[in-house]
């Protein structure tokens, strides 16, 4: 049985916990307006850069695993489920239209995995500049608006575009490729860099969260929404 690299699971676990915390704060402050609170600096930092770390980790892990197309289809399919659920929240429960997730982190990760076979055989020293270039292009796109409402998957949005979770391919596929360059260098032997820390109690918790990150992502918002609705009833 192939041994997993514990630190990658643990870092992914930390990331998914950060996602849950950010979504909980967003639900309490903006979505349900249960508390009146000015977002602290750490919230904006995690919200802006936590997703980048997730893409870097996913790019690193893609160099170690198999069946990227199958995994990509599963993850993208999970993203479509999230889109349907958020659309239903808007259409049937009178939430703001901005809650609809058109191209969130799962859509992005799924497409990145589906594109990976095209880049798989490239060496790290080619993947790295390609990734940096795509990331730069995507960051440049953030300052632009276009007339077409259908270019949002690559990061070009119309003025009226709004989404509660938006991870366009540019710049994020760039970060994914940078992560793959890291995987092809630091983890070219497919071994942990710190094997002596594997299995420690606290680390083990984060490892478990990392291994279950897709399921945690899928179920955490329904749970958080249930908690918020209960708090609304108790107010």
C-alpha cells in the first residue's frame, strides 16, 4: 500500500478548516446578519490567500497521484452540485443573487485536474514560468470588465457579475502549475520531507481533515446554514 505524504494532508486539513471558519464568519455577518462585526485583517488575508494555498497544494499533490481525469470529473461534478444548491437558495428562499456559485473552488480544481494530462510530462523548469505567467495574466484580468457574461471561467467578468465563491482558471490554474513544479522538485522521490513527525496526535487530526477535505467542503455549508437558521429562530 502506498504511504501518503503526511504534511500535504495536514496542510490541506488546515486549509479546509480555514475555509469553514471564513464561511462561518461570512454567514453570521453578511448572509444572515446575526452579528454586526467588522471583518478583522486575518479574515481578509485568509479569504484572499487561503484559496491560493489550496491550489498550490493541489498542484503539488497532482504530481504524486494517479487518475487525474477521474478525480477531476468527481471534483467538478461536486462543484456543479454546489451551483445547483446555491441557485435553489436564490430562487426558492429569496437569498441575494450573489450567493450563486458559478465557478467556485471545486469547479476550478476539477478543471485544473482535467487539464493536467496536457502538462504532466513537462519538467518543473517549464511548468514554473508557465504557471507564473498564467497567474500574472489572471491578476491583470481582475482589473478588467467585459461585455460578454460568459467569460467568467477564465477570469473576465461583466460589470454585473457577482458570486459568493469565485475561483476563475486565471490566475488559479497558474498557481496550480506552480504547485506542480514544487511537486516535481521537493517531492520527486514521492516521500515525506519530515517523516519523523508523521502520526503525532494534533497533526493526525489535520491529516484526517485533509484526507476528507472534499466531503468536509460539501457538508459544512448545509451544517453552518442549519446552525444560523436555528440562531435566527432563537433571536
